[in-house]
């Protein structure tokens, strides 16, 4: 009986955690705000407790819902009232500008010089003379504006016109033809089969990935190993 109850509470924990995660939205760890980070840890801890709580699982479930709802509401408030973001999420801090390091701002950001230099190296800057402005964002990432002579060369700098890039469309994935994608491209399976034969493949099942670039009218195939 305990095994059945444990299984049920574990399933309930997974379901509740899945629903709350969907409501909170998808963010990378580096993009999490401080409150989101703390909420995520707390929600995970409560969900783990819920999975093994056989006596009163509803207490953990209620706590899980409260934290999830609070996170969602707080996210909606900061979206609707942008001025609240600086009080809840904090504001970016300028750590360096025009060759000058701001000791007070480094202290405010809880960073010492070693940590600042580490963040600069992670951005690819080993020499501070290459940096015009360095900003410590509220999510803990460092944004760097290089000095003009150190900025990467772009085609516009050389007055070169380049062709607009477009994302290709997957028409075959793991040997399966993506019918909906073909339809959106105005193509069908007969056309795809002819393209496969032209490249020496008799069956789509021999293709691991097939991507069609509409602007070039080019089908790129990656065969199965």
C-alpha cells in the first residue's frame, strides 16, 4: 500500500511541477532573476518533499502552488509595470567606462577585481584597454562594449552588400518526412522523392536530417550513419 501511495504522490509531484514550470515560462539559468532563481530552488525542494510525503501531501502541494502563483504574478507585474523591475530585479551597474573603473559600483555589485577580470576574460577580453564600457546586468552577466578599433569588422564597415540569410526548413527528421513543413513550402512528397533520387538516395528513411533552403532552392541532406 505504501508503494502505491508513494507512486501516486510522486506522479502528483511531477504533474504539479510540470504545470507550474509551464506557467512560469522557459528561461536559461543565466537569464533567471534573483527571485526566479530562489523560487526555482524552493519549488524543486518542495516538489521533492511532496514526492515522498505519504501522510499529508496536500500541504506540500499547497506550498508548491503558492510559490508558483507568486512567481507568475510577480512576472506579470514587472511586465505590466516596468518601473517595478528596478525594485524587484535590480538595475544594470556600470563597472567601467572610458577606461575608468568604478570601485564603488564594483562594491555595490558584490564583485572584486579578480571576479571582474574573470568575467571580462569569459567575454574574450584579456586586456582592459580594449574595453570602452562594461555593464554588470541584473541577471549576473557582464555586457561589454569594445572600443571602436577593437570592434569586430562587419560587411557594412567595408561597404559590402551581403545576401539576406534565412532559416532552412526541416523536411526530413530521423528518417521521417515532415509533411506539414513540405505543405508550407508548397511542395509534396513526390517532389521530395525526386530530390532524394537526384542526390542518390532511394528512401527518406536513409536520411537523418533534411533541410530545404527556399531562397537558394537547395536541399541539404545528412544521411544516417
